[in-house]
C-alpha cells in the first residue's frame, strides 16, 4: 500500500457520542458571523484539563470503533493537488495572530486525499472552544471553486508557525494532517520524513491498520513561552488513545510526547513512536533507477543506541521484496531514521534538496521495557512512496482492559543528539565482486578515524583492527586502508553467500586490540 495514499482512509467525519457534550452549534455560530470574517467562529466553551483527552479516549475505547461518516462534497473529493493547494487559510484569522506569543496556527480544509475532517478546538486557561467551519475562513485561487452551498467540507488538519529561520518571518515548521501523520523541521531544513501517532500491523497480512486523529486541541501559549502544546485524540479499530505534544522549534525542533493507549483488542504488532520515510536509491544499492540524479532518499540509515551503549548503524535499502529487521533490546536508549549524507552535489537535485531533509531521533523519557526496534523496508519504483518504517514494538502484545502510557522525545535535527565520539560510517557501497564469482564486493567508509592511528597512507592495514562477522557465508580479501579521496578509512571485502541461504546479517566494527572505536555497521544481505 502507498503510505501517502493512507491519507485517503476514513473519508468523512462523524462525532463520537462521547464528544457530543463538547459540540454545540458550531455551524450556527459560523453562520452568524458576517463575511468576510474578522475572527474565527467559535462554539461555546467547555471545561478542559490535562486529563480531558485521556478520559475521552478511555470512554471511546469502551465502544466498538465507528468509522467516520463521509460528508465531503464530491467536488472536493475530486480535487487534484494543484486545485487543493489553491484553498488557502486566511492568514488574518490565524490563531494568536498579533498576540506576540511566538507561535501562530492555521487550519487546512478537507479535500483531495485528505478526506477525513477533524474537529479542532482552541484552549485558553481551563476552557476549550471548537472552531466552526465557514467557507470564508479560506481564500480560493482561480483554479478552485468555493464548496457548494450547504456543504460542509470541514477541516483536515493544522500547521504551526514560528520565526524559525528569520526573526521577522513566521515560518511553518510543524504540520498535523492525514490519518495520525505529522511532520516537522528544524531551522534551515525542508520537510522530509513523517512521524505517526501509532503503527498497527505494519506490512502484516491482511493489511496495515491506520489510526486517525479525530480531534485536536491547540493550547494558547503563555507570553514568553518557548513551547506550544497540542493535544490529540487517536481512534482506530483496535485502540483509542490520548496524545500530548509539547513542541519547541529551533536548530533542533523538539516534540515531547506523552501518549496513553486503551486497546479494544489484543495488539501483537503495535508500533510505538513510528517514523515513516522514503529510500528510493543511492550508489551501491541493489536497486538501479533510470535517473539523472545520483541518489534520492529522505533518510539513508537507521541509527540506534542499545541498552549496552553500542551505537549501531544500519544502511537503508530499496529491497526487491518486503524486508523485516528486528533489534531486540530491554533498555533501548534511542533510535531514529537519519539523513547522514548532507553534500548537495551527491544528490544533484536543486528542487527537492534532499540534503536538507531532517533526521528524526526517538529518545525514550522512561524505559520502553522489553521489545525491539523494528525496521520495515518495502520495494518502491518511485520517490513518492514512503517505503521505510521504523518503530518500537513491545515484546508482549498490548491487551484490552489495560492502559499503556509512553513518554518520549522526537528530535527533528541534522544529526541525532546521541552522536558518539566514535568513528562513524559515511557510506556503504555494494557491487559484484571482480575476484570471486557469485560474491559481493563491499566498501564501508568510516569518518573520524585519523586519530585512531590505524595505518599510514600507503599500507593496507592488518585486518585484526576490525571485527567482521556474518550469520551465514564467508569473507575474503578483507582490507582496511586510508581513504585518500574522502578522508577517513575504507573497509573492503568480498562476501561469499552460503549456498541455499536467502539472507544473512553482516556486522563490522573497528576494534583494534579488541577496543571498539567505531559505531557498529550492520547490513542485511538478501538473495
């Protein structure tokens, strides 16, 4: 399934019964406003507290999931990308506009592939009020018409602005839109990969389950606050959940997240803190695209710090079939999908600027317990398919009748905050061996090795300075030498797969004298 197409799931909108007490006559309130609007139409306020969304999720989980009701007019379902983008929120109506609070927020109309309208509330003090839909909240370019009279497309999400790049400009830096997807960026970056509220049955038969955020609550920031807070109510066939995002923007954009889940059914494949990205091709990858560009990806590796304190690096690939990898751990310190290649000339794409895409690092604020960091890599023949998913999967299935709370931090950054004082992998190149029939030739480039005194400029280093192992197969022609082109050192070897074995896991680490001096390189070879 195209992970960007999941945003089509759950078209329409239906208020859950437990939310009805918060919904007054938003439509009537909107109708009473003169056009053009000079303020957002708001329903009457209702009490709101820190645990309000948790209680809503708890009660919601007691009833079977009811899919959203589709109320989107057909003309808005049929919008293409360009016409949908021509529907713009009236910036004069942005939340907190002119309040000098450091943040503003704008809303998206439902339409195009975003066919699940969501309810959006504003919170001030201990009161919450729902924003009513009115077509005059938006402006319409020549490519698109206003919604038909009497129709109610509703909202599909929101975006948040702050002066992240220039002190005088309110830049968009975070978006919540589509299913339970959200994304953010740090200063100087463009958008790339996405986060999700929850992953369920990722790439499992018969199909993935994609939860949705039904409602959002935007909390008015205090004057001088460096953060903005968003609450969200998640719902799906298997679970209901409450989320709190405390967000700050800067050279690293940080989301401190607390989620409380109430399963309706046993969930053996629940993915906590899921990240979704795209890896199309890069040099040395088995997939060869007919492309003028040199590489195309939002992320090029999975990084992880395990409970032993080891720093692991797993290069991403575009596989020929679905590929699963699991890294079991009882005390994971952090993991993330990383865009490590930052040299623009290594992409040659002056429009997409893949070198400026964010890395995202997941940092548990409390132990996640026993489980595994899981990586799912799906085959793709286009860059418009998010084919990489990484998440934490608890060892034991989540059970109905139990509440589960997870607290973690997402760092949207150039480099993860856990960057080690170790030699790090900068590139992995793989191709056919020129020496051994049926073997694969590997080059692994490490940076930060100059201080390790591994060898001089001309000498092939003895292979006892590295540990190289595989779950099957054997290595030949192992060498490590200085990389006189890029700096650092290059490990090279021929890998001979074992007869009849369809896949094997390879591991390499620089460890002269048995002392580990680099991160651990991991690779999944597949026939």
